[in-house]
C-alpha cells in the first residue's frame, strides 16, 4: 500500500492541469465580460453626448 506522499505525487499532475485549465477559462470569461461592459459604457457615453464617440476626435482633426 502506498503512502500519502505517493498518492499526492501521482495525482499532482492532474490537479495542476485542472487548475491551469480552470484559470484559462476564468481569464476568457473575464475578457468576455469586460468587452460587454466596455460596449455598454461606450453606448451610454454616446447617448449622453448626443453624438457618436468617434465624432469628437474627427471634428478636432479637421
């Protein structure tokens, strides 16, 4: 019968791979949520200013 250290060593690669995969999923989900938040923020800025967000920069460059 193997001792506790052998059991941990045999399962350690699986646990580390799971943590790596889980962290990549969390990063991807946070990126998706971040882009949605930025779209909402840009849309609310456009509604409050009365013009598209890029129009301010275009008018200053002329």
